[in-house]
């Protein structure tokens, strides 16, 4: 079997020579890449920031030049799901597990060492990187003519001050490995990699790695912004601004948090998260209009439950404060619109579901839709019979709809549980309003929900147009082949291989067509290709057809080998059994 496999492999090299560019292009389009922080193999622990910088830089550079990349946020979430510390450097097996969990088909692994500088020498960084194919579980490379698999390792080295240049060159090498006909030069990628001044870059990475409670975090990040602005007057280091915004928000300095978060624009990474927290910061400062101005663009750009909820809740609160009747009505319509969308997207038996239904009911009550509000609150109270604010509002909506007995029962429960019951009850008795009840906002950005939404968007963007998938082309090819329309079938089969170069059935049908035409040499090549890509060993017909061709040619050894391989796949296949009997005729 090994000899036959080697012979088959050798024969395939010529057959696939013309297909290799298409195969590389198809893989580059379909691959999803996960970059693991590189491992520091030196004793210089202060250089650990370099490993994280490789992950961030390569993710940005590869993602900006045609590859689908698992973002740093998605990578962190994957670590959390597998309960791996973010600081751990995984083994190849663990990295493959991480990649599968993240939906990646390629993993970039690397290591490096930094030699410490002294009075006479500068610090240097040297190391290597490897691409691992997840499904195959092996380092990416190329098949040699003798059948061996030659792995490809990328080596790098330079002064530490040129780290970004090293990373730009490495990104280009990885892209070139995927497609050797890149429409851009290495210079373009290196220029993008080095757009941040080295000192600013180092300070940012070091600061971002530190926890919020570390005393040096703010110093590193503010130094990064100063160094960037010094080299680029009037410009802002957006990544550092985002990290500082998070730090100030965690410290409760909402004014500074909003100032830094709003430095990010729509095209910037982490813009959605920055706008979300900026709106919360403005809300906590009591600046409701600023909060809405910041949050409303996200309702179209990033339609998530938490964003709909917060936009609706702040609109509700703004409506309560608004004195102008027309503006108040506009704000209420806006609130109910966003909150109804939030209700549609949030499961009712979750904390988020209860929160958005409460807010929706609140907005409905202000709009005079008491029955609808009561129905929403009925679900909330059923899930949490001890929710004090929901019980109070539910009681008032039941009262307004004439359900006195149920209103009294829920009001009694609210009286026991709601600390603000007295003042809220007085307001209700005097004005039949509930402005003292709070709205409920989602206080943290749901990164997991955001990452899922982005992944879904990427999948939709990369999905083939209707009727142009490999299976669509293959289905039409089967019909045309059955109808004897071989030329048209071959055109469809070429499309299959263009989209999915490893489709074993496409090569099988192509081989059948050449057999039907009596063109045995190309038929053999195509059938061997079918066997090569048939990793699940399902296409027994390719083995049988090759057995018949070689029997007709008088090559009984080859015919016997393919017949035996067919019977190994399906011992009960009648065509394979018949072929074996033909081969046994005349054998003494």
C-alpha cells in the first residue's frame, strides 16, 4: 500500500501543477488564522511584552491584507472558554484545540529571545515562527517530489528597536506563503507596521498588558500617547486612548473616561466598545444627550441586545426629564422602538431578558400603553417574583387596567421589597407617574456577543453567491454527466475545482468523462487525484475504474492493487468482486 501511495503521489504532482495557484488562492480566502502570543525563550522576563506585540501586530497586518483573522478579543474569549490563563503559552496540541474552538484553520506559533544590551551592544530579538494547519495537525509546508513533507519555518532577527519592521516582514512572508502572487510589496506592509513610533509602541504594549490596579499602567499609556503625538503632531494614538479610557472608567473618573473613549472613530478597532462605555460615562455624569449622541450610531452599526437596551433606557430617562411635549413624544417613540428590538433578541428566561422587558414596560407605561406594559412585566415577575421595582410598576399597570385584586397583591409584595416604595407611592397617588423608578442599563460591553456578531458578518461576507458554491457546481455537473453532455459537465467541474481544489468527487467525474472518451492517460491522472483527496475513503469507484483501466492495459499488478484497495473500502462491492474474479482468470 505504501509503495502504491508513493507512486500515486508522484503521478499527482504533474497533474496538480496547474492547479496550485488556484488551490493556494482558495485556501487563502477560506482560511481563518489565529495568532498565539510568541514564547519568550530567553531569561529576560522584562521582554515578555514582545511576545504579546507579535500577536497584536500580526493580527492587524494579516487581517488588513486579505486573511480572516481571529481578533485579540476573540482569542481572549477562547482562552476563557477553555479556562486557560491568558499568560500561558500553549503547546502545539493546546494551540490546535484553541484554534478549533475559535473556528480557525491556521495557527501561527512562534518563539523569540531578546539579548540584553550593554554599553557596547544594542538589544536584539531573534526567533522563528511556524504555521500549523489545524485539520491536519501539522506544520504547513510543501510536498517534495520524493513524497516527503517539507515544513516551512520563518526565521527573523534584528535590533529590538526594529521590532515592528521584523513583524512587518514576517507578516509579508506569511501572506506570501498563502499566495505567491500578492498584489502589494513587502514595503507596503512594513510601512503599516512601523506607523507607530517604537517608543510609543513599546510603552503601549507594556501598559496594555498590566492590570488596572498596577501603578505603572497609566504612566506607560500616557507616555505612549505623548510619544505618538510628538512624532505625529495633532494625531492620537487610538489604541492607547482606548486603554486609558478603560482605566479611567474602572477608577470611576467618568469625565476622563468619556474624553478618551470619544477619541476613537468608526473605523478604529474597539470603536464599538469605546462608544458603549463613553455613553455609560456620560450617563453617569447626568449628560443624557451626550450619552445618546454617542450611543445611537451603534444601533445601526452594531445591533446588539445590550446596545438596543441602553439606547432605549437612556431615551426613556431623557423623555422623563423633557419638558417639551413634542420632544418627549419623539424620545418615547425612540425608546419603545429600541427596547422592542431588545426584547426580540433577548431570551426571556435570562437576566438580560428580564432587564429589557422591564425597561420596555417602563417606556410603554409612559406612552400610556398600560396593558402592553403589564404583559411585559408579567413575564419579568414570573421569572423573579422578588424584583421590587418590577413588582411596583406591575401593580400600577394592573391598577390602570382595572385589575384591582391582582394590583393589590403585587403592591403588597412591592411594599415589602422596594426600599423607595414610600416616595414612589406618593408620586403615584399625586400624579399617576413613576419617574422615581430607575431604568436598568447593561453596565458592561458584551464582548462575546459582539465577537459572535462580527464572525457571523464575516461568514456572510465570505459566503459564495447563490448558485456558485462547490456543491452547486457539482450538482449541475452530475446532471450534465448523466445526460451525456460531457463538455458542459467539464466546465462545471472546472468551477468546482476552482472553488474547492480538494473536491475528490469532481476528479472522479472528470475521470469518468475521459474514460468515456477513451482518453485513458488523463482519466488515470484524474482518478488518482480523486483517490488522493478522498481522505474519508468513500469513493470506491475511483479504485475500481483504475483497476479496469490497468487490466485493459495488461498491467495486472496495478489492476490487482487497485482492486484490493477497493475491497478494503467495501468488501461487498459487487463491481470490485467481479473485477477480482476477472483478474483471477488464468491464474494457476
